[in-house]
C-alpha cells in the first residue's frame, strides 16, 4: 500500500516508520513545507497529487502539563485545524481508510478507571489539557460522523495512553513526564545533586506505554483493518504512581539520591488508566516492560547529538 503518515517527524511518526511491517509499504512522510496541515488548500493539493491508499494520522501539537497550561488557545485551535483539514480532505477526495490517533486526555477527569471507550463525552475534562482533549474528541467524532453518513469510509480511532520512547523530546518545559524525569535524574546524577524534586505528592497514577508498542498495534491494525474496532484504547492495562516512575528511572540511571515533593505544583488527574479489554479481545497486548522502555529511551537520550 501507499501509506501517508502525518506527523512523521515526531516521536510516534518515527516509531511507526521504522516498524518492520509498516516499512514494507510505500511511505509518504511529507514535511511541513510539503504539506502544511494548518492549510486546507495545501492538504487537499498534496492528497490529490499523491493519492494514498491509507492514512495514519499521528500529527498534532503536543506537550506536557506545563505547555498545555501556558498555551491553551494554541493547543485547541492548532489541533482543531490540523484534524479538520486532514480528515475533511480525505473525505472530500475519497481516501477511505484511516487510523486516527486520539489521546486518553479525551476521557472525563472523574470517570471511574479503567477508562472504557464508551466514556468519551460522558463528563468534564481535565482543565490542565482541556483544549488539546477537545480537539482530539472533535477528530474522533468527525471520523464517526463520516462513517455514519457514508459506510464506504472507514476512519477508525485508536486512543493510546500516555507515550514515551525513542525520538521523544527531553526539554523540561515542554516534554511529557518520563522524558523530563529521565533528563532531570540523569542531570542530578552527573551534577552530584543529593535531591530531585517531584511535583505534588507523587501519588497520582499514570499509564505510560513505550511508543514502539503503539507502532506495533498500528501495524496489526493495517494488516487486520477490517476487524479493527471503530474506537479502541491502546495501553498497558496497568498503571504506576508518579513516585514509582521516578524510582524506576532512578534505578535505570543509577541515581541514589532522595526525592522531595513540591505540594504547590499542579498534578493533573489523580488517575488515568485505559481499559485494554477491547484490544485484548481483538488480539493485541503491549510487549515492552517499563524498565526495558526506560532503558531504550535513556540510551537514545544519551546518544542525542552523537
């Protein structure tokens, strides 16, 4: 197949491209100069010119809790524009197969865990990343409406839990938790710092999956697209406390110092664990353990710029 991967220069996109099953196909991976997703006209022109058989939509403006709090307008508007332009152009041009990647931020903040696919739009969103979540919900619903109006279209959505891995960003101001913790603890080790700060009590629970696992699930979706559910979570099925993530990174890095907690800092949702029952019944489970994923990500971080 000829497969278009949006967001091909990002962490998820790069993990998708290097997956051996996906790599067997002809991959379109346009840069922003080749297809600016914020431009409806550019998106339509690129798709009309190249006519992919399949689209994996992994593009979006992403960032951690600090970036989301600081830039809510951009996280809402930029992602709405990207999703509307890409999905709308595929609909207009008759490109009928897509895997759209959502986010577990789409789920209500107070919904009971584990979060099942039917809980989307069933309650208030987490305020710290509400704009991003709204844009992702819009994309999933647009895919649903298109399939409802014309059953020849198959625009399916995978909802991954939090991700980390090779090709991640490690800037503490904009990165997600695990890469930020890897950098923070590694720098503490190198600089001989006796303490590392954790935001909040560290008791909030999170589910972080290695990005290569998501690529593996998407690859199975390509091969078994007819049986792939219309909306499906992709996750570990287990979660860990923030304190446990810090401890796991410290063990991999070799840091022996202690942790202190800043209770004045925001922590987001108390728990965010997706249900993996549907994915498991479809025949997929994650494979990479937490320590193994951290080791792979640390190795990538230590080799940046080499």
